[in-house]
C-alpha cells in the first residue's frame, strides 16, 4: 500500500519545490519508490520531480479536471512506497468561481484524496506568529488534515526554538527546521524556475538538497505521517483526443511547456509523437499529419528563430496541406512578428497575423474556458476547452478570425481569443482538458 502526502505552504516562494525534491531523492536513496504529482497548472515542476524520482510526474487540477480524471492520473502511484503531491501557491489559494470539481486549490486535492498536508513555513521576520499561521491553516477547512510542519530559512537556533515551542504548544508537529542554505536555491526566470533540462547540474543540486534535508528533518516521522492509500480504479480516464495520428511536436528550450498528461494521453490513444527542434533549424517530419508548437521561451530565442530559415520555410510548407496549432509561445511564433524585451522586432513564421511584444511587460495569468468557434486539431467547433494562460507579452495585432470565445475563471470575456487562418490555429492558453 502506498502512502500519500501533500506538500503545501501559506504562500508561493516558501520552498515547496525544494523540499519536495529533497524528500523524494532522500527516500529514493533509502531504496523507496517515490511518485510525485503537481497540483495546479504548472508545466515546469513535473520535470524536476522526474529528475528527483526517476518516475514521470503529471499535473492534477481540480478546476480543469473532473474527479475521474484526477483519480486516473494519481493511480500511477499505486506501486510506489510514498506519493508526494506538491501544491501551488498557498494551501487554499484558488479562483473565486468553482470549476469542474473545485477552485484549483491544493486543498481540493488533499481533501479529495484524503492525504494529510505537510506545511512548509518560512518564519523570516517573525517567531510565534508562524504558529498562529499554521494553526489557522490547520483549522480553516475541516476536510483538510495537517500532518505537521517543516520550517525553512530559520535565522538561528534561538529563532528555531521560539517558533518550534509555539508550534508544539499549538499541537502542531514540527518535523524539522532548515537553516538558510544558498547552495540549494533553484535558479528562476520570469515564468518560474529555469527548466530542469536546462540545468546540467540538476542531479547534484537535488542530491545536495536531499543531504541537507536529511540532516535537518526527521524523514521517518514525515513518512509515518503520510496516509495509507489504496487507489481504486477510476470510473473514467482522460478525456483527451490526440490532434492527429502522427504528431510533429516542437520540443527544445524554446518549446517545452506542454502538460505531461497530454502527451501520455496522445500516446495512450495510439498517436505517435515525432519531436523536432526549431532552435536546431529542423522542420516537422514529412510523415506527420499535424504539427503542434507548445509554449516555452521563444522571447529568449527570438533572434535565432527568426534566422532559422529552414524551420520557417518548412513549417510554412507543412501548413499548406496539414493542420498546425500553437499554444502561447508557439502561437506567437506562428504570428508575423515578436518584439523582444529590448524593443527589437523579429520576424516569425507569418502563418497568422498575430504580433506580440515583450517591450512593455504585462502579466497575463489565470485559468481559461474557451468555447471553440472553429475546429482545431483534436477538437470540434463548439467544444469547451479548459486551460491556463501565463505570459508577459502584449498583443500588438491579432487580425485573424477568432478561434474561440474565451472566458477567465470569473466568467469575464477576455481579448485573447486565439486565431485561425486556413489550416493554422493558435491560443494563448495551454490546454489541460476538454469538458466531457
């Protein structure tokens, strides 16, 4: 029987990912099989989980996915010794309006699965108040159970003692306290952590984090706090139709933001994925019947993409006879031009009229519900798609036929409608699931 545990915190930036990776690697060093998941729409963290555990990690999302889909995804942990679900933002942070089976909050997943929550608390600038915060989180929602706390970035032994005593007095278990340790800080950029595949030393970094956490955290006590869990077969699996039988998938440092469960669902449905690298000036495979450009960081590589004539000409030729779809950064590359943060205009593929700019940064962040006004690969006109948008670009021009009517999580209509022209389509949101 596996044991399940949710790792969460009062807020973002407290150290959830580092602790998750460290615990996973430390237990793996002890010979345990560890399975990780990511609660919420984060497409970067699952790759770190896989690097730490040697097992693929996927996202589970209560706003975009139904209960059957979530149970189907977590059932992959049935042969693990310990299953860790890393949360997003703070424990109860979600959107105001309920989605398919929740608000997207980590607490939804903890309650649904019956897994207790290990809180990461950063008591910087406070002492006993940290216990009040932990107690408030413990008591906020009856269906969510607190396992205990790991303190992160404690300033001194005296600081740790003050916080630890207050937590114990509040009836909250303290599994350990981590002093500040800059050597295990994960590098970041504007959309989150620098991707795992871009970090040559990621293995050493995770090993150091595991050593450090094992030195300061009672790993046995944390393991005992996890809930015994025997996953039941889900009544339904993933509601995902592959966009084609042979899918040319852009895959490199500029095109990597696609949810792992989507790729798995495509393969499970019998599709073959044919990766190619636009940064290496490669073209979609000639035998492919559809091309998919996921998001990523095209703004960091815009000059190189603009100069890769073989890629651009090959994609244009492909789009004359077969469907091409782009998400977020992929959508931008399908457009006419991308203006980078320095104000330099780079020619993109010109398959759509979209022009975007990073010269004046504006964050676009949140869940999206799209009703398709035209078909796109894998989805009929009228389909309701759920996804998530996160980027810092602004629209200079979006002249083509709108692909969808898009709402945010509050139900408000937004301007990022996506576009469609001929065989080519694109959206600013990253697809998570289609409503059944």
